[in-house]
C-alpha cells in the first residue's frame, strides 16, 4: 500500500508533508485509508508549522535580546574603570557583569538550538583544548566573591571536527552550572584524550535529582541558588545530536561530576599538524 510505504519513509525530524497528501497516494475518496491519510497529512502540516514557529520565535527573541545586553555589557565595562565607586557599588557592578555573562551564554545556546539539526554552522578541525581554556577564563569572574578555586587540568590534547561554537556552548554550560551550584571548594575542568569533565564540590544531587537533571527547568531539591534549570537540558539536546555522550555522577552534599565523551576525537598531529 502506498500509504504504508510513505509512512515507512517519513522522517518526523524532517517532515515531508507533501509525501502524505492523499492525492499523491492515489487513494479512493472517503475510503478508510483516504480518511487516515488526510488526518496524517493535517497532523504533519500542523507539526511542521509548530516547529517552524518555535524555531523562529527562539531565533528572533535571542537576536532581539542581544542589543540591550550589549549596551549593558559596554556600560558595565565603562563603570568598572571608575576608581571612585564605593565598595557597595563595586559589588553591585560585579553582579551585573556576572548576570550579563550568564545571559550571553543562554542566548548563544538558544541561537544554536534554533538552527535545528545541522545548526547551520560550518564544521572544521579545531583544537578542543583552546575552546575549553577560553570557557574556563570566561567564567572565572563568576567566582570573584566566592571561596572557590577554578582550575584547568590538561592531561591530553585532542582535536574535533565540528562547529567550534557548538562545543564551546556545551563546555560553557557545564562550567556555568558548576559555578552556580558551588559555594566553596574547587571546580576542576579536566581534558583527557577523548573527553572533558567538570567536577565541583557543590551541593550535589540525590538519586531523584540525577534522574531528572536533564529535564528543562528542573532544579530539584537544590535551594538557595539562582540557576534557571536549563543548562543541562541544553547540553543534552546538543550532545545527543552530535553523539557526544554526557554522563553525570553526584552525591548530595559532596558535589557533581559531569563528563562529555568525544568518540571521534582526533590526535592533534592527525588533524592539525601545524599546531602539533
């Protein structure tokens, strides 16, 4: 049956609504198969329109947020050069700058997710260590008023063939998450031959929290923090698309370890001989 064949070939991730048009399937009018085909075609069209609206909304909103965010960032940088600020004003300015950096990370994440499966970003060979190092330095200011050491341990060097911005968003969200949920101790970012991990000495999670950690807006039993509950959800959506398995291990009250495995990691000599 043509309808059955069309459904076997139909990809929900890339819905082809034309393939389910009853007229193309040569069905007898008002037959059971014709009614089913019409219902499926209507559903596919609505699904396609919904996904497109969601993608456009995410993209447009993220772009619109960039303009005021840039203004705040520049204004904060100007104020930071004013030596006459009182200690209270300096602390307030530090909080503003921290929030701006968090929003930059979220907006970049939303823009990438709005691009759907291929992200619309060019893939290239790049040194993963450079991206990790940049993200560590970017979030170091989040810990200015905390008794926390943020350190980077590079036990190996490896390259990836992927969009560098996508990899940066994954690592950045993991570091940001550790910064938000840690009040004292150490946050350690480790680079191995085919993985990157972020460990912290924060509040940690219990078994229920771990099970639901990748759900959007879920913060579970963790209290007294300012996270939005979407960082890990963003990480999961991106890593699933690139087949970069992400793992979480945590103990309530003792901290969390997040690890991203990169099965297609390449040696530096193989991918980037000029860096060697």
